[in-house]
C-alpha cells in the first residue's frame, strides 16, 4: 500500500484567511493555538461562557486574538469584534484574564452604540494563551476528549484562571496555573459528566466560586473512498465545515499533490479502508469510487470490521440494490442495524445537480449525522436550535 499523509494537528496552517475569521473552524483554531504556543508568541483566547436570549455563537465558541490584534474565529457575528479585540489586547498586555458581559437586548444594545436588536446577553471569558492550553489540546489531538475546568470568579482564595484538566481516565492534570481543589471538582462531577465527550460548555456556581466547565472533543473525521475528480469539492466542503478529511483510493493514481486540501491521502486495496477509520464513533464515510466492485468491497469491510455510524454510498437506489445483492451472495445479509448505518443514495435532498451542489448535499448529511440531526428546515423546528446544559434562552 502506498500512502501520503499529513499530520493535520501540527501542519502549518498559513492557509487560514485572517481577513475572514468567520471561515475558521474549530479544527483550524486549535491548530493555530498550538502553532502560536510552539512559536512562543503572545495571544489571548476569548470563550463564550454563557448566553441568555439569542446569540450568533453558542457557549464554548472561541476566538483567538494575536498580539497584533488579528483574530482567528469569531464569538459574535462581527458586531462586537473591535471591542473584543481591544479586550484581548488588554489581556495580553496585563497577562490577566477577565470577564466581559455584552447585553444586546433590544432595550440595552444602544449603550454599545449599536442598533442590533440581537436580543441576547453574551458573557465572555478572555484569558492569556499560556502553557495551560498545551495539555488539553495535545490530548484532543490524540483523539481523547477532555474537560477543562477554569475558575472565572471567586470571592475566596482561588485566583481567576485557576485550571484543572480532566481526562477520560479521570486523572486531574494542571499545567502552569493553580490547580482547582479536589473538593470543588467533586462538587461539580455531575456537570462534568454532562459536558465530557461533548462540545458543550457550562458555568457552575458553587458558593462563592464560578467555574467554567468546557468540554473539548476530538475533531470528527470524514473518510472519502474514491479517486475521481468529484472527490475534490466533497473534500473542500468537508474541510470548510471542520471535518478532518482522509481520502482513500482503491485504484491508485492519486496522492496529496492531486488533493492538497485533504489532511491525508492513501492508496491501496478497498479492503484496507478500515485501517483508516480513526475511531468508530467519530469517523463518517463516503463511498464514491464509481466502481461497483470496489464500492462493494469497501462497504463490506466497513460493515464487518467497523462500527462507523454513517456510510454514505454514491449512486441511485438501483445501484445500491445491485450492491446489496452482491453482498448477499458473499454471505453478508444486511441487518436493520446495518441499514441504519447506510445512506444510499448519499446526501440530503437539496435538489441541485452541479458537482458542488452534490458535494454540499453529501457533506451536509454527514454534518447532520455527526450532530445527531436529520437535516430538516429550522423554521419547522420547535424549541432550541442547539442543545445546551442549564443555559437560558436560545442560540441562533
């Protein structure tokens, strides 16, 4: 087997357009934080702690502010960007974390000189980028979730910014900053359990101390099986929405130079596809080689050797039925559980026929599955758009 692989967690990310911070994904943001830490450059990180009412970003959203006041990522739709940049620069200068509350309710937002009507109160925690970020980001890059506990306010002896990191094996780790006492951690164990292995964020009030509980999960993977030109827009869009993308071709004649936007590229037999499943829980697969035999071998391998939750198969219903009959001849009878994992034809019904529209349909379905959604219209949905733990109001 030949392969060409880039380490997506340490690669140079100069491709990020600093003039368009709203195109930066969480994957990009984590890479840039690690890049700045490795370079020893000063920066600040702003995190949305809580939202009351409506806001563009939900709790946990982050924005990185460099020493020259450039930003990566966004915590609002842009209306507060300049103010957050100024706050970040002040945090870099003082090396002290701070809390900032923006009340953009209809009756209050004119105080900011803005006629926004966002109808939300946004609470931010802005902190210096320091060594306390190294361990959690390295752990997430190794595909292990972590929960970061940070003291954001305390009338006791704990200084703002005291931090402890909790991993899957329940070890408490802290780097540089003062550790949070075990008794305090134990008092929020139920909240930690709620956010661990999710990307949710929660603020816990414990007597005189407020603790930010921030769940960080590994980046989801989109594994694309194919080697034709139509994998390019799929890979491009998957990267743009934050997937870590892997392309595996069963017919050779493909390498990273032909798909530079992919995080990794491999060639080999279709039955080798399972070796490129990062984790069963966070890898989603698109089968689109346009070769029925190769697709059948890849699907059979995925069903027999992995538990990936989504196997999207390109092609019409008739083609899938032919593939299914071929699997049955090989002794693989698709169960209800198998069919739940398979989406054939792959994609959401967006109605478009252009290559990029087809790619958008495919990636949209994978994104919906990764977020445990079905992809319906928001206007037909009752209740919150995003799930939350103990948060008031609605994120938009």
